[in-house]
C-alpha cells in the first residue's frame, strides 16, 4: 500500500513539474501576437488576423483616438489603458486587431487573455518587464460578476497593486457594458443628493471604480441605415461584387440586417460575403 501511494505521489509531482516548466518556458518572441493558455503559458499566434484601419468605416473618431494613444505608447511616451464599450458587432475587437497591424513594425505586440485567465495577469506581466517591445494585453467581451476573481486581478493590474505596472504594457479591453459589471435597479436607490450633487451608493461606486481605471473610453453605437449600406458597399467592392447601387443588392442588404436585428459592421461583412458568393 505504501509503495502504491509513493508511486502516485511521484506521478503527481512529475505532472506538476511539467506543468510548471510549460508556464515558465520563455515564449517565442519572434511573433507579433500571443495567447495566454493556462498550463502552457504564452503561446504565439502564428497566423494573426490582419486587418487594415482603412477597412473600418464610420468610426473615425474612435480610430483617431486609439491610434493617437497607441502612437504615443510605441514611441515610449505616456499613454492610457483603453476601454472600448458599446453595441455588439460595431468593430471594437476588430479595431484592436487593426491597431496591432498598424503598429507591429514599430515594436507593438498583442497578448490575448480570456476572462477566466485574468487571474494570471501578475504572472503574465512579470515576463514583460525587461522586454524592449511594447505590449497590449487584450481581453475581449469582458463582463464580470462582483465576486469574479478575474475582476479583482484586472483592477489590481490597472491601478491598485503594490507592484508598479511596467511602462511597456497597456490593457485594451472590449465590453458591451460601460462599467463591465451588471447594473441593478435597486442600486440607484442607494444614491442620495448632498449639496445639490448626486452621490452614488457603494454598489455603484464599486462598479464605476473598475471602468475609471481605464484612462481612455471609446464608445460604439449602432450604425444608421446609410452607414450600414456604406460598409456593405465597401466590402462588396473589395470582393469584386456589384454594390447597393443595384436595387436588388440594396434590398437584399436591408433584408439581411432586418432578419438579424442589427445594422452592424459584422452583419454588413457577412452579407457582402453571402451576396458576393451567390453572384459569382
């Protein structure tokens, strides 16, 4: 019996050692994009999604702001963490991919971290302190519950940990929620007016405290019909198909959006692919 327990203990120790070695092994820094994988550490993305900024329409102010912020960052100047929030399918995550494509030649690198892995942020950041590259830690479609461990880790890395964040790291995150946490009607009842000013209750203040750690907020809203058709035409032209100047294409594009309940850039691209394929 003792021999069996001994063998099992040795086997467990061996597995733990292999797991530790995997997370501590130096990544292949010759890539521009990485993913964090629990138990495997930073893994290179060998075929990153290449997106051009010029392909993103109807978001000129957002493109200008995030480009300016990133340009400052890669030049070694001060810059802010960025929260891109708003309606689904409006290009938030695609804009971050385009920013990587735009500045990769200037030393920008992207590390994608999924929400459940945000608890590993201290370990991720620790590997980046002495690197010459400039890193954006990117987390898509964030939404937390108040007791989520990833919420506390993100909050600490943004501003609140005893360890100073490295100068070569920023966090760019996307969310459908401005404050990243669900908001309850009952929390508004905690608000009170003091000296003519509204003071939020503790529940609201806790939620605002995370989003306020992002120095730059970029808001994304649903597109108008004209904007949607403009995006459809852009992709139809790139795919070599007839644009919505053709009444049949216009009607089909509008019906496509109506069926999906959204006039987003994502829906516009999906329609363009379908229409172009069927007309070929």
